[in-house]
C-alpha cells in the first residue's frame, strides 16, 4: 500500500446491528509494516482496538469469547471449550493437509471445464490441480454428516473463480462441514466466494494462499456483489457455532476501486461463532482493504476479529 495515501484498513457500514454478548476485535494491524492502521467502525459496535505495543505481546493477548479467566496483568489465558493455544483463539490454524489417500483426491491435472465438486458424496479433494474454469462446491448438495472439502496447492487461471456455498436454510441436526483451502493461487481476474450458512462444528479455513485480482472479477449473477470486485468475497455468511478463518494469506487488488476482502449482505454469528482474520497481507490500489457491508450481528459469545495483519 502506498505510504503517501491514507487508506482505510477496515470499514464496517453503519447498518442495523446486534451485539449481544459478542465482540469485534482489531489487534496489532500495521500499514507498510508500521503500526497505525485506520479503522472505520461505527461507535455503536464498541469495537476493541489493541495495539502492538501493549504490555503483553499479541500472541498472549486473551481472545475474549474463548477465555474463562486471565491473570491480573492480562498475559496468561485460561481457555474455555473451543479455545486454542496461548491466546485461546477460536481455531487452531492447520498446517497443509496430509493427502496420502490418493483414492479420494484428484491430483496434478489441468481442468478446463466447470467443476461441480462433491455432488452426492462426502468428500471433495483436489491437490495440485490447475483450474481454467469455475469450481463450485455446494456443501448442501453433498452427503454424510461430515462433509470434507480440500483444495491444496491448486491454481486458478483465465478468470476462474472458486465458489464455496454453505446451507441456504437450516440443515438437519448433526451435519457439519470441514473446508480447507490451502496454498491456493489465483491471479487472473478470478476470486474466491464463500456464501450462506454453516452449522455448529463447521470449520472453513483459507490459509497460506495468494489471491490477486488483476482485472475485474465476473461473478455469477446470484453472487455478484453489486458491481464491486474483490479478491475474497463473503456473502450472506451465517456462522452458528462455526468458525471461518482466513490466515497467512496474501491478498492484492491491483486496479482502482477493488477491495481486498469484501463482506456483502452482512455477517451473522451465533452460539460461539467466529470470523477470524489473522496474518493477512493486503494490498489495494486506492481501495478498501477489508469492507463489511450490511452490518454485523454477533451473539452468544461470538467474535469478529482482525489481528496481526499488514496493509
């Protein structure tokens, strides 16, 4: 990001909101490696803003929703169920997946036609695949109580986008999704879209990836974010007891007006749900780095957090 222009790192629109035993946290985010990120968060959200120079290092700053107690100096955390690590984070960011089971994964090929992944099965797995057309993962149309989706070391070319759709309505009890997108690379005017709801116990993780919007993204009609263009779009996301994590990922929107991460239709979190962005590197050409349009509704100990990222 240019150091001569003041840009907004995070913007949340002033829309109807509901924070009932839920929190918004922004911690130790930097601009060009220097602390001083600009946030545009309406005061009604009462967001918690933590600096990198707080007495405790970020790594030991307790994550509120998953912490039962903290020491008097705030540097030691006791985690509730669902908390991970020294800081009681909502998710333990996984390492790249083991892909030893060759029978379940499509590997090291180029695919030039649209893929509707996982229809009627419980597993969709792609390793080292190059996609030159859209990939649509409709988790609701998969089978089984646990629906596993893995894309590891995959590349998207020629404007191809990845769509991950959750449930459009409440799923039957006992169903959940584990979605891991690891080391994905997209540079050609495509993007990643995550949409709809995910039931309790679901984990959706985007990690160690490179998402670069070199040209305006042509989205599917039903998921077009109102003419906007972004590297990563979260649309009408509802996290009920589930966690969406975006970590250690480079996001760059290199044309004017594009957004790095765009949340459209708001985000709703219930029952210890979490939207967690950690260790991002976001670059934009005079656009917003992270934009939340439609407001935030968080209840039941849920958390929206943006931490340890550079813009």
